[in-house]
C-alpha cells in the first residue's frame, strides 16, 4: 500500500479510484438493463 505524505495526494488517488468504480458500475448496470430488456423480445410477452 502506498504511503501518502499529503492530504492532496490521498484525495487525488481516491478520486481516481472513485471514477474508475463509477465507470465499471455504469457499464455493469447498462449490461444488466440490456439483459433484462432483451428477454422480453425473445419470449414475445408484453412485460
């Protein structure tokens, strides 16, 4: 684990990880939404 000498260095590091996790979460939710929406077309059911 890295050692941070300043609060600014720590905040920049955590901010970068936050953006990466938000991107992964958004991609996962998009794939999950498409998975749920695609199932309706295959069964032919309205819902």
